[in-house]
C-alpha cells in the first residue's frame, strides 16, 4: 500500500476504524458483479429438449436453413419457440473446448423449435442469450414466411425481416389491453348497391370464407364498405386484415372503422407511426388483444389470430410491391394466407387488374359488381378529345388546352373545384403504329420494339432481335411513331388561362390529402389526387399518350386504373360531374373509361396475354447483372425443360446524380437483363432452380460480379 493510501511506514495515519468498518460492511452487502455469459462453458444443459433449432439472421441463400444450438439450463424457461435469441455464428470445428464449440460473432436469430437430439453429429455451441421471452414468431407466421421465400426464390431470414418489426423494449414491457367481445353484425348499407353485396357480408358474419373480386363503384363509400366487411368478420369471432396502398387510404379506413366500431377494436400498422407505437400495435395483434388490422404493405404479414378475412385495396398500385428482398407483392402474400388459413378474401378496386380477372376466370373467386344502372348513376360523364380534334383546334395548338376542355373547366369552376391530372415526367416513349396506334411488338417473343438513337433497325426490348421489316398486324400500315412524352408547365399554363382562380398542386414534393369544396384548380400527378369535399365538379386528364406510351406490358391497364382512380373522385353525372380525357377515343383503355367497364378491359387483356404467353398466365423471372455474370449464371442454372430464355438485352445506364430505381444498375455501369418464361404449373420449379443456382454462386465466395434475380418482375417491357 502506498503512503498516499495510508501506509504504516513513514508514520502516516490510516483511516479511522469506523470508516474501515463501514467499507467492509458495504463490500459484504454488495452483490458480486456478474458478467454476461458468452459461451456458457461448464454450464449444465437443459434436462428436457436440450437442443434449440435456430434461424440465424443471415439473408444469404446458401445459409437458408436451421442451425442447432445447445440450451443452457439457466435459459431453459425463456428459450421457447418463437423468441428472439443471440447466438455465436461462424466458429470452425477446430474451436472446441470441453465438448462445446466456441468462437464466432454474435448475431440475432429466432428460436424455431426445441428438440431432444440434434441431426448434427459434432459439438454444438450454446445459446448466448435469450433477448426477450416474448414469443414473436408463431408457427403460422413461420409457415407463411417459408411459402413466400420459396415462391420468390428468397431466403427465410429476409422474409422475416419484413414480417417481424424490430424490437422495442419499452413497448414490449407495456401490457396489451384486454380483448373486447365481438361486435354485432352490421347492416349492408351501401353494400346493397352490389348484386351480391349483402350476401357477402352475411357469409362473413356467419363464419364463412367467401372469396370475391370487388369492382367498387365510384365515390367515397369504398372505405366504409371495407369497414363493414371487417365488422362482419369480427362479429363471427374471427380476425380481419386490410392492406392499403398508402397512408392516406389507411387514414380513411381507420376513420370509417372508428366511426363504426369505436376505439380499441383495430390496430393501425404503418411506418409513419414510429418504431415504438408500431411495435406496440403489432404486439397487441400478436397477443390477441386486437383482432382487426389496417395498414400499408408491411401489414400483409400481421399475425392476426383466427384470421377470417384478408382484404386488399387497389392491387395494381406500385406501393404493394415490396422493394426489399425477395420483393413479394401484397396480393400474392394475401392469396397465400387465404389458402393457408382457409379464410375469406376480398380484392377491391375502382378498376380491375388482369390478375384479378384471372382469379374470377379460374373460379377461385366470385365477381362482386354492381348492375349497369347503378354504375351509370354513380359515374361521371366521360368525354374524349382525340388527335383529330386537336389538329382542328386552334386553341389547343396555341395553349395546349383543347376548346372542349377549356369549356368544361370553366363551367366546372362555377360549381366547385376542378381536378387536372398530368402524367408523370420521365415516361420513356415506345414505338407504335402511326395509323391505328397499336403497339409495335416483336414477331418472335411479342416484346416491345424500341427505336435506336442511330436510326438503325428496331430492336426488341426482351430478346434483343432486330426488326427491319415491321408492319402493323392490326391495319397493315408500315409507318411508326413515338409516343408523346408527359406535359410540362401545366400548372403555369392553367394559371394564365384562369387568372382569377387559385391553383393548387399535389405531387411527389407535396401530396395533398383533401381540398375544400370551393372553386379551384387542383393539378395532380397520377396517384396523388386529393379528395375534394363533395367531389370535384369536373376533371381534365391531359396527354393520355404519355401514360399509354410506357414501354411496359401493363401500360394500358395502368393508364386505365389511374384514369378511373381520378374520375372516381368526380361527382356523378346526375350532379353535373364531367371528365374530359385528351387521348385517342378509339383506343381500348379510353373506350373502357367512357363505358366505365374496367372488368371488360381486364378480361380482354387476359385472353390476349394467354394467347401470347404473357404473365399472369405464364410465370417470369428477371436475371440482371454484367454481361459476363448473367452469361455465367444462365449457363449454371438448371432450368425446367419448358423454360424459355429471352435475351439478354442491355439495360439503360443510370446517370450519375439521378435517382436510381430499385433493381437498376449502379450509376455508370452497363448491365444486361434476361427474362426466363415458364408455362403455368412450372413457376415453383423455376423459383427453386433460380434459388439453388444463386445459393451455389454465393457459397463459392470468390464471385465478385453480382447477379440479381427477381421473380414476377413488375416491369418486363
């Protein structure tokens, strides 16, 4: 002991005896510090089921399997199936002490199963920690995640990252409220406008499992109708799940459910809620305190107990397609849940996708539509302005606003707000017949034909073949034209045309939710249209060619969906509601809008895709990367015998400093993409082959050039 601490040498005085006694007494009472165990070396194992099967949080495909760990006796009570754990991963066989493997880094995982013995013959590492005794992963959710991973050629760990939100300790410690008794069955109300609407609600209320594709009537009643379907399901003692494309739609259904059921009956799962609130709501659903869930895309995995209904609104919206691996679509996930849980299914929209039409044609779902009298009473009047009208219209050439549209806007502003829909900028034009406007497609694979900057022959965007002698199969013409690109400065031009009227904009920078019922011009991009109080007096849809001219198989379907979505916000024809669309009136999507017949348009699209072998009749996958990497991958993959490889073809180079789309190559890199097509019934075999090839590629380790694989790509040209 040094002199500074009171050494006996040198005559220094030590601390008083009373102080020494107090120090000794405090040391005796203090608990011995205990370090967090790392290896549990020497600890006894659990007496029963000493092996834990763990799914580690590694998204690599070659690690998409379970790993066995030993369960220390001290963790026996908390280490139950479904809890979060931490384990050591990456230790080799040579790092074994006292019969247990040691080393490796700590990573998170889920305990999937407790077993008496392990299939692994070597020494096991011990569980390092049970993060929380909360059992967040149920057997049903695990089965759903595995089915999604297999369908999209992905890993189970990646799917569970989408399905289970991150842990929040504060939310986990708070108890969930007690579940409320089932409500009374609702009245049909506006469901009575549909031919089988009341019967659909009765089936849900009596614990049935009806499956329907619902073509909703225009107007704001759709949110209340969804709320009544949820209420009917809750009345049967079961749970319900509703997935919507964005937060604005969630807020409307949330308000409708609250007005119908009161507080505490449903949970809202959106990213805008914040991590703590979202996890608290998710735990209330997992614990069975809440039986109804309303949310955006991530809510498709919500662990609703005793599921009786899954519902999806506007399945054609891009927001329903997950951007993180393995990029599942909410519609397909809910279809898997309906089959797995044998529950009801409701796919609703103002429009109708080809996938929805296929569900009805196959007999898997029934149509839920209104009669033509109801449609005519609820829909606005639709008028068209074609190329011929524009050519004869001096005002349209001078101000880019046709005379008919100007008159309708002026008349509408006397009675309320007027909506002006402007196509998004950046749509890439494709080639079409200059005579009848039919899209130009490849004779070999029916892919879209694209013009070259050098003026050379046309080239297919799918298989890369050149086409030097194209002629239109519809009218026999030989001339081609490029589609029109989106409008510019629309808001400024309208402001000059109507100087006394306020102009409001809604788009990517700022999306408006609602606008007052006072006269105003509301300029919006597709999908960002705000709801007007009392409905819009009129709507103007400019430059329809910009939406029809996208180089994509879904251009017509998507254009019709966006037009109908905007027109559905306009007052009925009986109240003076009028829609003017600037597009060629003879085109099929425009005619479907005029007749308000999205179902007929989808049915015809489906029949044509069946003849040409297009999705959803066939299944497709996209393989993209550098030319060498794509060629190496295609040579290694063991595709089904009936698979057809289209391409590869070059992808557009992403310019530096510009926004990069999901799946696009890094800025400045030149990538290629190949499409793989299989007939019906071979989709599972294709996904399995692609997953096996990608896993083998990752397991080799030394591969530098990456290859991206996506099953059911949304944009195939």
